């Protein structure tokens, strides 16, 4: 396995070096926040997840040892787990309190359906595992090896999730009337 | 799709690529070869200019363009600042905890030293023996060693 570009930085963070802390936040926060926003489709919740993810980093940095995955894969896994906790809670809340799902497209005050909004909604409409795979490979620009390690699946399984995810996205976007 | 491919392998190694594999990769990774598995990019680039290759990439590129439209704003300064503040609090608290444990450890070492010292003193110091035994005149192996009454009687 190739060298981990974050290893030395994480070691310094573990030693409590303030400059290393700043560098790590500058390097990882945009990635972690983007991952959480796309997983949850909710910017405020994504910010909470990002803060929690960094707390985990501070707690574990001094003990972090590279096993099978790079630090970037580890923090992606942590962030995804935090997102899943919130998605579960949201699902329980929706199941408990709302008798039926509300279609946001039907709301009279809905913003004009821009492409980004359609894609965001389409992403929320596919299976979470497919969403994870697409976000990691497409948006986070992870290699297939790192994405598979993060998801703890084989490369074949990753490619299957990606293909099915892209097909589902295409179908949803076509239904949404946005396909050209 | 490659059968039985492991995570460590990452991708296939064969240099040539057929339309089926090319289409499978485009369906999974999209139309930008930079996102494809590193080991298959070269073979993909060789196949890409073909008519079939171009058609496959065009199809995949349509969805890519849609996905690219979904951008996420950069983190704002407030979030950045609150994460750094939380880090500061965490490391200060950790230092305090370390000092606390250090103090507790030193106290423990001191206590252990005191206990060990006491134990050593009790082992090394010989048991204080009296200079002589004061024997009870009656405490003999034969019990009462007072003059024998019978003997007295005989004397009489």
C-alpha cells in the first residue's frame, strides 16, 4: 500500500501541535462537509456531523495507527457512520410523526427546479449504499481501492453499486423531466 | 466485470480492452477516464477514440454533466472557527487530565514508597528480645516444682 499523505500530520495533531490542527481542518473540512451535505441533503445537519467528525479526530489522533485504510478513508468512514445515525433518526421521526411523505415538488413555494436541486433530490432518492459509492468515487474523487476500503467491500461490489446507482439516478432524473 | 477481483488488486491488468469492459467501466465510473481504476486507464484511453468508445463516453458524460451541477458551498468561517475552538478546548482538557494523572501517579508512588519503607523497616529491624527470661518458678516442664510434700513429711 502506498504511503499515507496524512500520516505525519495526524501524528502531529495527536501530539497537540496547534499548527497541525489548523492544517488538518483546512485540508479535511471541505471534504468532510461536502460528503455529509450530499449524504444528508441538509446543510445544517451536515455541519453538525462535520463538527462531530472532528471531535472524533481529536480524540483518536494520538492513538491513530494506519491499519488497512488511510486516514482519509478512516475519516470518511467515521463521517458516513455519523450520517447513517442521523438518517436512521430522521427515518424513525418521519415514521413516528408523519402519516405520509410530503412531496417537496408539490409545495407552492418551491424554488425553481434548477439542475443542482434535481440532482440533490435524485441522490436522496437512491439507495444509501449506492449514494455512498457515487459520492466517494465521483464527488470525493477517491480511487476505487480507497472507496472500496472505506465501504469495506470488494472492488466488484463497488463497481456494481456505482453502476446501479448511476442507472437509478438517470431514471429519477429522466422521470423528473430534466433529461435532455 | 472482473470475477473474483480483490480489493488489493484494484483492477485488471490486461492491456487490451473490449467494448464490454469499456462500457462497464463507463457505467460505473462515468465518462472521465481520470476516475477510472488506474490500471485500466491506459487501455481505456486506447479504446476511447473508437466509434463505440466515443458513443459510450458521450452517454456516460450526459449524467456526469448533471452530477457536476450539484456543488457544495465551501465551509464558512464560523464552522471553521468553531471546530478549531473545540480542538483547543479538547487539547487543553487533555493536558489538564495528564497533569491530574501525573499528580495522582506521583501521590501513588509516594504512598507506595511509604508502605514499602514501613515494610522494609519491619523486615530488617531484628525482633527486640529481652535480655533474660524471667521464668516463673512454677512454669517448668514438670509443673509445680514446689517442694514435695511427701519429702517434707519424710523429713519429719
